[in-house]
C-alpha cells in the first residue's frame, strides 16, 4: 500500500513485492507519479527500483483488513494528487501529509498548498484530539498537538 507515488515511498515496491508475493495498491491519481518515480536523480541516489504496475487502486472510504485490524482510506490530496492517509483505531498513518510540527511539500509535481491545508483541516483535524499521527517521516504526534502548535497551520 503506497500512501503516495513519490520515489522515497515507492522505490522499494519491487523488492517487497518480490520477497513477500503481495499485491500493490495506490490511489489512481498517483499512477503517473508511480510510473515516473525513477526520473529523478534522487531515486537513483537512494537505490530505488522501478515499481511494478499496481494490482489495483484504492479510493476514499475503502477499508483494508489486516488480520483483526481495519484501516479506512482517507483521500488527503495536496502533497500529491493521490495522497492517502490510513485511519485505524486511535491512530492515522498520514504519509507525507502531516508531520510533527510540519506538513508535506507542495512544490513537487501535482502538489497544492490549498488542497493540503483542506485535507488536514477537514480530514485529520476533525479526528479526536488524542488520535496518534504516524507520519511517513519523523516522530509521531497527536492531532491536538498539531492543531495547537503546527506553525504551518495556525
């Protein structure tokens, strides 16, 4: 499951898929990013591999079952057109949408500051204050902490 199509999040799709023989999913709006992920020097620098074609697409409202756990897909565009977050019981995997004290970049292809702010305000900040936020990079945080102190969202 890719939260978005940037190379630092999809560059290991092939070895993971090969090793574990598992399906690959991404939001359809990030398919172009997935296919072009190795076009940057950064991808080569971090040893990324060309991603396999997705086995399917995920969308807003889908529920993923992982053993006894369930993750609900929230479409949270802004960092990329197809950015998603995965909502579990008391936590959210925010990908590169929201970080502790920061937010995802919007200067990359398909990024939108307006959409990122809207995604955070309407999709994440409406969750219970004690919801644990697990970002794609860096330390965890809580919805309440980010609502009260994130300098990008004040």
